[in-house]
């Protein structure tokens, strides 16, 4: 996804890659897992200094991007993060900033704190026992004399236990609204949830009569549907970009392994059966890359086709990536199933992403619905 014609983007990419390889290596990932830690706060502040948190924020609010297209630059960071299955709250902070950038009124200080890396924020949108939907929350926000009272439960909140702020999606007077809620507020209770990933952490958050004032609102009732749609697109796009980084790295070292190992005096990768499998994996990878690039371009352009593009990308990438990594495990033979080998670190990440923010099956249905609606609109016109 790197723009080879732009030297500033190349510098940004090489700096990001060097930082990740040095400060977020797979060895460091295992150390964090052993320590029961998701990420190091100082590490995240240094990542923010590299510009990771600026990218979706306008320049007049303290943001900006190296290429002038923050969405594409953010996708590049996610792709590079996928190459080392990096820790850190890139996804939750980005989705929160995506909302605040659309409705920054009264939230300048929060944006500044998130951009600097001093504060970590998370998007509280999932609810227990429910499939992915950002527009049908059961958490309620009841107007009071001084603001709102929030009640209910959210779960699968990424970095929820490590966040100072939560952007909570709630029903309020018959409309869906979003509220910034400090995790230290009275009535907020955070419970850590285990994840299949080595370092990605999630939380269940209980809101029991949590009082917030009017300034906690993000956007008007009329703005909120569009803001939620933008957040959905950013969240899914980031997943797909990171999956592309995972696949690129794993396919490279899997194929190299095939030509480093010898059987009957020749590399095992030279046998036709393995060559055919490598070709299949390469074709699927190129399709993942193409659908993801298309989604990034549509989201960056704020195109009416963005919703369709991200669903196509998520459907394809999330459906194929886990199976592709399982094939790579088989191609490694017995060593592929050991704890010491790095393959399972990558498999864990793509397996997690398969289910979050919509499964492939759910996105398939979304593509069908959008296609049908587009066809009916064409007939009507």
C-alpha cells in the first residue's frame, strides 16, 4: 500500500517498520503475553509521536498526515503492524478519533490527549450475546436535569481495561447517540475478557447509573448515523489491512522454508504438489490485497460505495486468511504446530479478526442487501 512515488510516505513507512521491528518484535510480543500485559504505555506514546494517531484528525485540530490522505496512511500503519502482529490500541483509538474528527465540538482537549498518546480511548459498541450491530444498542442514556444517565452492559471492548475514556453507543430518546464516558466515573465497572490473541485484550463494561453532562455527547442525533457508518468503515478497513500484512509475511517465510528444506537431494518447495499450493496461496493473497486496496480507496474518498467495498474486503479476507494460515502450518510440517514457532501468533490474530465487526457471512449478507437495494434504485430511476 506504500506510494513509491512519494518520498515522505516512503520515509514514514520505513520509520514505522523500523520502530515495529525494534520495539514490537515477536520476542517482545511473547514477553508481554508472559507478563499478562497488552502493551506498554510509553511504547504507545512513542508510536503516537511517529504520527499514528494524527492521521484521521484535521490539521486545525492538531492532526495531519504525510501524504495528505490520512486513511491510506493509517491503512499502511495497520499493514505494517500485521507483519509483526503488533500490540497496542491502534484500532480502538482510531475508531474513537474517527468519530471525534466528525464532531469535534467540546472535545478539543480529548482529541489532543488521544493524539499525543497520553490517553487511550476505546469504542464501546458490542453488547453481550449480540451479533455485530452499531445501530441497535440496548444500553440506554436517559436525560436528566444536568445531562444523561447511562445504564447497561457493553462487551468485547478492545483495550477497555487500559482506557481512560470509552465512546459508548446508546439509545437516547428513540435515537442512537454516542457519549464519552471516563472509565473512572462512578458506576462504571470494567471486567477483563480473555482473547485468543496473545496480547489483544478486551473488556466487559457495566454502566450502573453513570452520570455524564451534556458535553459528553459526540455529534447530534442527525449526525450520528453517518458518524457510526464512518467508524464501521475505519474499523473493518484496519482489520483487512492488518490481515494483508499478516499474509504477506507468513507466505514469504513459508515459501522460503520450502526451499530451505531438502528431501531426496532437492528442496521440498520444488515438488509440484507444493508449487501448486504456493500458487493457490499467492492467488488468494493477491485477491485479499486487491479488495483491501479498493476498500481503502473508497473509504479515503468518502465514496457512496465505501460500505460495499469494506464488506467485500472483510468477507473475502476474513474468509480466506485463517484457512491460508492453516495451509502454511501444514506446509511447515511438525514444526508448524509447536508453541515455539511464530505461525500460531499470526493465526490467532486473523482468527480473532474473522469474528469481530462482522463475520464473512454477515458481510456477505450485507453485500447482497446493498446490491439488491442498488438494483431496485436503478429500476425506480
